[in-house]
């Protein structure tokens, strides 16, 4: 029912706590820092905060290596700080969505510390252990997503254990009913504390083909993902979590689906399936991967981008699924630098990308800094980077024969650090993020790109996001309008409509630095010609009048509604 699905009109703000706001001078963000900034988020008008992991962790993967699922890591503060955050959020009518990372745990988790002691330890089968291959090597040729083999040798018991990510992130064995009970228990712990929902990390990887077959290299050597992505029992496991936790606590849940399919995402997010509220998929963020490989560059394919948006909008509507809409997150370079212009047309570009995304069907996610137009830092030395994936790949790319400069050029484009530079609050030292030395350099742009400079400015990127978030609540057609693509493979323009019984909403965006002309196709124009169109939001001082041909200046973007 609409009340149960309140989050279909919501906007989620993603907080990467390590880089959000530091109140202790440690150089690392903390929970108190987020609490201090809730008025800023309330002013923006967001409904849900997605707080990324703040649990006990050795921080090898910035908190996605959890060593205690029920304790706050001292780096981020205390459980009292968390309770204060909950209280302050509730006062402002803002919901909290926490991050649940249960495809794997840290090897420092007590479960793993026990499991590694002996083959008959009570916790042994919380993880995935295999004997060495006859040659003594790993059980199969699967590669980790961070580079290198996906198996680690454990000396004491003489077996390998599976690590799809970092070698200190041991995959949990979901075949083991005890593991599933533990996961339900830890989620209930946080649900009892009052969280309104969860983001579930790579949750579509939890069911592995129990034969652990050798990969045939048809995607890339040792890829292996077909043997654990959207696996045999994944929907069964999620339905179990729904029955035990999501349903009883009426939670809003989003699954991060790595390398997934439209068909599975319909099953994961159609309410009748009783699995997730919505899903993240990443296909639109691979249109600049040469040969589908993250670490091979190519200019992004604009037509492919528009086809993917169209496939997922139309497909999920037909199937009754629900998209989590996003350009940015902590694993991706900033979209402003990647798909538009972070130079002279930075402001128009940021607004254009925002309008283009927020006009679609789904729940939009705003990643910290996106709302003020933060862009990729332009670092020149590998020592400035910090992320485990980037530092691993810098070595691996050179082992593949690239020079250090060639490898660095790729890292600069693709590193997850691009989106992890500290939030730029104001023009004071370290952008007001910390009074200490930031764990990752603050980008030089903070003197002119910061929240304070935009708060009172109605022409700012921040004001544009505030307005889009409000429109989602005001305009029903943004929630239930049927999606129709309007541009026929135009090289610079993306245009679409959202149509319901009473209104037609139109979004036209110029993804280029050129002046272009959009012409609404005959059939569509037949349905709207002669009707008044009201401009809901634009990114230029004057918007062109609504007619069949519309001139667009560089990165111009308009949303009209015909009632
Ligand atoms: O990301 C999983 C995932 O899909 C990423 O590894 C993504 O494939 C890659 O970064 C893009 O090339 C989640 C978290 O968002 C990420 O921060 C963690 O590192 C990862 O899982 C392991 O927990």
C-alpha cells in the first residue's frame, strides 16, 4: 500500500562517515560529526540517511570488513553517540538506514578467529573452506574483485578459505543455517534500536554454486562471478530475512546487486516477492569500461547509457520492481567529472545530472558532496591514494606491463578515492572537515566549492537539489508516470517523458558543451501540441519556451509538466 511504501517519494542521503565530519581532531569523521550536521540535511529536505559502516573494523576496506556487528568502532565514537544520533534524527523526522555487510566478515571477527583454530571448531562452517588443489594451489581459479586469487591459505588447519574481496574479508557460508540465524539476529538488534532500514552490501553474492567450479575464462580469466552472482538460493535466503526481520519491523531495504540482471532485480524488488524494497544495479556505471573491464578506459558510450536507463526504467515498471537511482557512491568516481564537465560548466552540469536522475522512476540517492558539485581530485602521485582496491591495482597493472605513469592515469580515472575526499563544509582549513590532519587529502576546490557558500544562494547546486527533492513529494507523476524515451539516439541530448492519467512530465538534458536543438518526435508532439507546459525546474537563468523544437545551451536541462 502507498503508506507502506512511503519511501517511493523519499530521497536518501548517503553518508560515508570517515569523510563526513570530524569532531575530535583525529582526521577521521565520526558519528557526533554527523549529528552536528543534521540541520543541514533537514534543510536539504532528505528523508533517509544511509549511514555506511561504523562497526568495529580493522579498516582494511574502510569498514566493509566488520569484526563486531553489534559494536561501534571507537574511531567513529560510542553506542551512546549512535543513540544520540537516532534521537536527533527522529526529532527531525529523518529515518536512519544502516549498512549490513554479511557476504563476508573481517578475519578479525571472533567467529573467524574461532573457525581457524580447528576443522571441528563450532564456528568452522561459518566460512567456506576447501582443500588445496592437487598441485597445492587454490581450489579453483576464481579471482578476488580487488585483484589476486579469491582464496587464502590458512596454515593451522591446512585449508584455503574464500575471500571474494580483500584477503582479510572472509566469505560467510550462507548454506549454514546458523549463519543465517546470526545475520537475522544482528539485524533485529539494530531494528530494535530504531533504525528504519538497511542497505545490504553485495547481498546477491551470498549463495555460491556448491561445486565451486573452475571458471572457463569466457568473461575474463578466473572471473568466477557466474558461480556466485544471483546464486541458486539467493532469493530463498532473502525471503527468509524478510519473514524474520524486514516484514515484522516494516523496514525499508535496498540490496546492492553486483553484476546482476533486470530479471533478478524485478524478483528482488517487486513487493509481492517479499524480498527488498529496491535494488542498486551498476550497469549504467560501466559504459566507460573498455571490454567491460573497470581498469581499461574508454570515453563513455552515451547511447548505451540512455539505452540502459530505458531498459531498467521500462523493465522494472513492467515487472513491478523499484530502482534505487544514483550517479554517485563511495565506490565510484564523481559523475560530474565522469559524465559531464567539472570545469567551466560545472554548475550547469551538476544541475543537469541531478534533474536527469531525479525525473526517473525510483528512489534517488544523493551521495555526500554531490549536492554541492564536488568533483574528482586531480592527484598526481600514487602516494595520495589510499584505497586498497586502487593500491592493489596500481601494482597489478604494472605487472601486466603498463608503466607507472600509464597505471596512475587509469587509477586517477577509476579510483574509489575520487569520491572519498572529505566533505567540503566551508572555506576554512581542511574545508571545516577536521581540525586535525585529514585521513585523505581535502580537494583543493574547497575554497570555492563548499556547503556554506551555497546555503543562502537560490541559484546554487544545493538549492537545485533541495527543489528536486521537494518536487518528488509534490508531483505524483514522478512516482507513477510511465517512462517513455523521447530522443531518437541524439548524440548529445537525453530526453524522456513520464506519463500518467492526468499529466505528462518531460525532461530534456544536453550532455554536451555544444549548443544543440531538441525536436520532439511527431507522435509525441501530436499528444502535447497546443497544451501549456509549466517549467518545474531548469538550470539556466531563462528557460526556452515550450514548443516542438527547443534550443539547449551547454549542459542545459529542463523539466516541464503538462497538466
Ligand atoms: O561494493 C561491492 C562492489 O560491487 C564493489 O566492489 C564494486 O564492484 C567495485 O568497487 C567497483 O569496481 C561493496 C561496497 O560498496 C564496497 O565499498 C566494498 O569494498 C565491497 O562491497 C566489499 O564489502
